[in-house]
C-alpha cells in the first residue's frame, strides 16, 4: 500500500516533553501539599489530556473543586515552563524534512491542550512544517475518538486509508485503528512496545529514519 500523508502525535512522538510536564505537575502538587511523583511515573499518566493527567497525579480522594484548582494552576505553571527541557527526539527534524521533500502533507493531532501544542510546534519546528495542528479544544472529542483525524483527512482531501498515523501510546494506536489509518508505533516514546502491539500497531519504528524503509510514500 502506498501512503500520501502523515499525522503525528506530539508528546512522546515528535518531542520529549516528559520532564517539563512532570516538573510542572510536581510544582503544583507541592504547592497544595500533595506528594510529587518520579518523572518516569508520568509516562503512564500522560496521553489522555491534562485533565486526566491531573486526576492521575492527585490522590484518589481529592474533591472535584480541588482538581479544578490544581488543573488551572498547572496550566499557568506549564505555560511558563513547557519549553525548559522539551525538544524534538533525535532524527525527527531530518525525517520531517525528508517527508517535505517528497511533498507529503503533514499534520499533528494531540490530546495536549491546543494552545500549548501550537506554541511548542511553532518554537521547535520550521514554519509551515505541518499543514494542520489540532490539540484538545472544546467541542472536539479526544483521541482515541477519530473525530479530529477525520477532520484532518477531509482537509487534506484524502481517504483515511491513505494516511499514516504515528504515535507512542495505546491511545494513538487505537485512534489510527478507529480511523482506518495505518497505525505506526514509535519505540523512543513514553510507552512500551507491548502496549503498542496490543493496541493495533501495524509497524514499529526504532528510529525516525526507519519510516522510509517500512512505508512507501507517493505524492498526493
């Protein structure tokens, strides 16, 4: 099968943002008198949006009011620190440049809140690298619901089966499966190989350059 476009997840796929996410949540937890967590524990907390991240980081018996306060405070802290340590993974920039040379349309679909996603991408990647970026927005269902990737496919004037979806988690693989796109899992991200395979990964990449050995691209 030949493919004509790629949609990427962001955190754990294009960029390693784990430390900035963990540091920001831990700052707020300490402010509220709750225990912080090791950075590695955040690997299984992220992926379903910041509301779920905060819910997972807080003790189970915390009230909804406190969760909302902590979430609001996290947004403020993270806005100031989301680019302290976050950077593209090795090989990502070259992979994106090679895809652009082939005139392959690129997009990002993430459960990260939209404003943060767009700011990180604007700072770390060349202008116009991505045709479309859709983060977590009111009125849009979060992944693994395929709503947002269907919108991207429609805007690209492509069928879902002509698109590769690349991500690092079960949520991403489920999104691709639900949309009828090619599910490609990356092994440099936040989750393990076993999770990716169990949730439908058709291909696995150990390095971004592996994409061109495993997927055939044609111009739209």
